[in-house]
């Protein structure tokens, strides 16, 4: 992979070559980190003293400390540090883990916590993990300073401490936004539980519109950006059935093509929350240019466009349709669908003049996380022993496409 340096290991001695860190140009991707040693499993630092698992800090705090200490070491090896992180993604199976993790995060990052997205999932890659964390960072350089943005219209939830948006070089990174203030949902989007709401906008529609107009738009403006230069959005909603409403509102207010991934989610940071959206955009005066690619793909495999901005190629979430169940003996469903997703990724990469072998961040949202072995078989059949920079989490079933075993979200390096 030209211009790419990967740090990899075969997980627990199994034939799963995992790229736990990828450096591509100035970008560093740490994807899918959970609190186990890649070679030996769960260490005592995470499990707790033998026979006394409740001694000392909570399991969730130990997991957070372990992941962040390892990330610090890896970043140093690449000549970077936590102060040059530009984005965090966290998944949890249980909300009780969040407070402990935030303590670990604040202790590690100090005064600067980059734009963050946190949602609940049914389970993570390892069945009893409390936290899955991914990070994007940059190598320190004159043109890659972090500009912290605190627009007055974009509050930060109490206890989270993250910066709501930053600039870095040509880019604006916006944290996952909800229709809330620091403490609760905004009054304008609350629906009384007693209201049937016949004919009116439901919670997903109300909250999506609020987030777009009252949170994302001011964040973009603060970063000297605007909707035409939006590159990628991830939209989290309660169920697959809610995606249509969220996207309908999105398209009404954002009539500009961008990459979109929409995923069902078990829960949010606010109890009555129904939508969370994070965003990546170019600044209006950027040297890089947004290029919407023309790609020949099967119909209905993605919600949005596939976009290149300089060396970053951002695909919309890919949703291969389920196969004919009468022939389920021919292939593992996850394997067959991952092969289809990777074939789509190859077409997208080819349209940008690069190769899917340059995938630097692969997010697999699995209907059943225990079927990830099929995804890995697909990866190996296409890329051989090349390490796989993946995160695997299980959202609430079903996924959007009928019979879908997965939704895939790829970042591809296109130098």
C-alpha cells in the first residue's frame, strides 16, 4: 500500500491480521481498540487482581485507561500525541460504562478532548468488552495545527468536555451533535408522552432538523465552512425504520451530495435522544477540492454519494442485499455480503484513481458480531495477508437492507 505504514498483529495467534494503527500521509488511524492485549488476551490491569475483580477502579475505568495508554504509546511511535487527535468514536453496550470512561479520557487528554461521538450498541467485538474506541490523529506539522472551535450555539454535554468542532488544515471536524443543550433535550423538540402526534413530525424528524439548523450549521460557520463543502455524515437513529425520516429531513435541508452512513443505535447520551450526527467538511477556502465521484454500483447499496477530498476518499455506508436464503449453503452470509461491499469499495476506489487495498479505516456494523469471521474470510480472499484496520460492533437488529448481515463504512487513502 503506497504511502501507508501499518502496525499489525495476528489477534490472539489466530489468522486474523489486525491493523491496530495505520499511518497514511499525515493521518493516523487507530481503529477498533478494545481492552485486551492483541496477543495474549485480557491482562490483569483490565481484569483486576485474581479473585478480586471488584478491587480498585471499576472494570470500565480500567478498560478506558488501558486503551488510552496503548493509544498514547502508538501515537508516540508515529511521532504524534493525543494533543493532535482530531476525532474520537466510542461505542458501549451499557451506559454505565460511559462515566468511568469519561474519567479515563479526561485524565489522559487533559484540557483538549477532540470532537467525539458516543452511542450504545448491542455488543462489541469481544463479548464482554465495555468500550470500543477509535481515533483519528495527525502528525504534528506547521500546516496541521488544531484550531479549537466553541461556537456559542453548540453546547457541550456536562461531563463530556470535548471540543464541539475543530479545524485542521483544510478540514472541519464536528463532534456528534444531538438536539440538546448541556443538560437535556431542547424544549423545542420535546414531545409529551401523552401526545399521539398524528400527522405531525415525529421525534426523529424534529431532532434531525434541529441538529442540522441549530448545531451543525453554526459549527460549520465557525470553521469557515458551509453545506456545499460537507464531505461525510454519520447518522445514528433508534431503529432501521427511522432512517427514512432522518434522511428525508437531511435531504430537505442539505441538498448537496456527501457520503452518508446511517446506523440503528441502542441508545444515546440523552435518554430521550433519537438522533446523533457527526460531520466532516472542507473549509470554504480549502486548497483541496470536493469531488463527487461517478461510480457504477448496484442500486440501493448506499444512501449517499462517494466523495474525494485530496488524499481522503470517503465512501457512503454500503449495504449489500441479502442473498437467496434457499442457497444459504453456498456461502456464509456475512462473507458473501462483505465480498460484495469490498467489490463496491474497489469500484469507488478505482473511480478515484486508487485501490481498495488502501482502506485505512473499516467500520463493520454487524447484525451479529459473532459472524465477523465471515467478514475476515472475505477480506483475506481479496487482500490476502494484508492487515485489516477494522472495528466490529453490533447495532440493534434489523439492519436497513432486508436480509443484511452488515453495513460497511470505509475511509480510503487516495494519494
